C-alpha cells in the first residue's frame, strides 16, 4: 500500500520518527512511482527554497513617496471643501471645451489598417529567377520607410493634441484640488502616477524602436487613460461644487475601482 | 543583532520619524525586494503584489513610532508585511469563498515519466502564481519562506493536517506542470 499524502509530506520534510521513516524507505525500494514522486517533490522543495528576490518596479517608490506626502499634508491643507460656496462654473465649461476639441483632433490609428509594407527578410544570395522579386523587395523597403515616417509624424501630431488637452485639464484639476479629501486625492495621485509611468515607459520603448506598434498603441492608450482620469477629476470637482453628494460618490467609486 | 546593526536601525528609524525622506527611502530600498517578493507570491500576481507593497510601506511609515528595537528592523518590517499579506489573503478568501472548494478537491496524482531537465526557478515562480488559493499560501509559507506546518497552520488559521495536505496538493500540481 502506498503511503498517504501526510506521510509523504512528513517524509520529505523530515518530520517522521525513525520507525516511520524506515517503513517508507522500504516501500520506496520497491515502488518506482512513489520514488519518482518523492524525488520530484524534493526537487520542487529545493528550488522553492532557492528562489530569488524580485525587484519591485521603479515606479513603486515614486508612488509611495507621493502617498506619504499626501498623508503628511498639514490639516489645514486637508480641510473639508466649502461645497456650498457659490462659485462660477466657468472652469467646467472650459474643461468641456478642451475635451471636445481633443476628441475632434484625434485621428491617429496605429493599427493594422495602416500597417507599413511587409518587412523584407535578408535571405542572403538569391537565385537569378528571384531577381525581380528582389527589386520588388527593394521598393517595399523604400515604401516601408516612407510609411514609418508618416506614422511617426501622425503619432507626434496625436501626442501634441493629447498633451495640449491634458495640460488644460491639469490646470483645472490643480487649481481646484483643495476640494478633495485626502483619500480621494491619494487615489487620484496614485492613478496619475501609474499612468505617468506607463507614458514614460512607452516613450522609452518608442525611442528604442520607433516603429513598434505595441509601443505606439501603449503610448496612445496611456494618453487616453490620463485624459479619462482628468475628465473624471473635473467631473468630480463639478459635482462637489454643486453639492451633489450622490454624483460625487459615484465618480469616486469609479476612480477607486480603476485604482484597485 | 549586533550593536552596529542595532544602532544603524535606530538611526534610520529616528531620522525617518523626524521627517527625513532620504532615511525612509534607505529603509524602503533595503527591504522592498523581500517584501515585494513575499507579497507577489502570497497574492499570486505582480499587480496585487505592487499594491500590497505600497500599503505595507505606508503602514511601516505610520507605525515606525511603535518600533522598539526588540528585533531587527528587517524582522519587524517582515512581520508587519506578513500580517498585511495574511489579512489580504483572508479578506479575499472570505469574498471569494473558495476555501472549501480548494480543500475538497482531489489531490491524487498520476506518476509522470521522469524528466531529466531540472526545474528552472523562473518556471517555478510562474507556476506558483497559477496555484489555487489556499494551497498557494501554504506552499509559499512552508516551502519558500521556511515556516513549519505548525507555524503555517497558525498563520493561516487552519489545522496542521490541512497545512500538510495543502502543501502536498501544491507540490503535486507543480509537479504536474513542471515535470511532464
């Protein structure tokens, strides 16, 4: 009869007494399946004990530093917002204009629909019969370069639009940020830090490989995420200024879900 | 703990408490990898591990005043991190109500033909993330972190026999994935 799970576990972990251990030793001498099981489990245990440490992402310290600073803000800076105070909603109108202008300005689509000409592999010496194909390949290279330049120019244009819109939204969010309680402010800062990190990483990837579609898409997705977050922020300011607790709570709940 | 290490810990704690951001950064950089690794493995994902890392070090920052120097600063940070990870695991388990499911599933195995290639650490690291909740935490605490079954049982609030069966199940699953 095979030893049960607990006995095998204790055997591997060295938790059996001499008699129990001898019993299992005897069984293993005649049972190849259990012998292999014990050998594999020992190997797993050995490798598990020698696993290396994992370095946290670089952004982790920046995120933590921001969160600590938010916690350390003096009480005066964390006072409750004067929701009832009558204020002009001109900021919000301005924000809406920026969002609309951006939506109209964005046309860049770094997807398969505008893929560059197929890449040409360097296959070394080619048979004479393929000389024509080589000429076509050469033309394809020129075409690919032109397409890559065009994509880069359009990417830059889209990036400019996003940055302009983000700057406008940031100005509003920064000017009005005193309406937030520390927890909400921390959630916003945490989300912004994550997105900013994604933007930096995408830019770095694009510098290394300008034609990389995943990097282009990642950069634009990060810009979109930042836009969406700032739009939520402005919407939240609006609801808080209006004194609409339910509307504000809905937006805060959405922000937390994105941040979680 | 040596007098020098003790003095270094006390210095870093005092400076951090006095608002010296550089001192707290030193503390973070000294211990972040160990805590991040523990958090990723206990949570089963790098994303959750990163969030846990932030929450843990925020707690460290808040609670530095309660560090009395009875143990090394690293041990104190590790205990705080482990407790935080366990709270997270318990809360997620309560939400997902998966404990019964993971405890009751069949743990039998079919012997595989022995594979000559040794298990690569990276493969094992990835495979641990795939382990079901319940057996993953027991495996990480026992085989990776080095707690015995009695300690694992206490930490996870389960019976010692359950800890053994969960570790057996985790090893059997890992074997199925890595030794096929």
